[in-house]
């Protein structure tokens, strides 16, 4: 998956939203910031693995937010299944 521009994709941002959408089977890929806290990272990776969803670890929180076209930091982003 090309993560150089995520602004055009349907997505959810933040731990609560990503975990919720993962449990509903609506996420195709999770993108996790490289500077995520270890406990946060473990929670996301465990939930993604339990749902068979790949996790891409890339970018800092600030850069991930920029790629998503949002103003605040983004530690985790879930790309929703398209269609």
C-alpha cells in the first residue's frame, strides 16, 4: 500500500475508532506511527493480528497526520475497506 498520500482514502483516526472498526471487520490496513508508545503499539498490533489485518509501521505521529490531511497528531490510522 502506498502511504505517501492518505487524504483521499476513507479512514478512521485514533485508538478507539481503529479498535472499534477492527472489531467490526471494516479495516483493511492499519498504519501505526513509529513513535507510538509501546503499550499503545502492542494494543494495536494485537487487535490487528486477531482480525487478520496487516499493520504498516511508518512515519512519525506528526507526519502521519500530514499524510492524512488532519491538523492534530495521528498515532494510528485505520484504512477502511473500500466499496
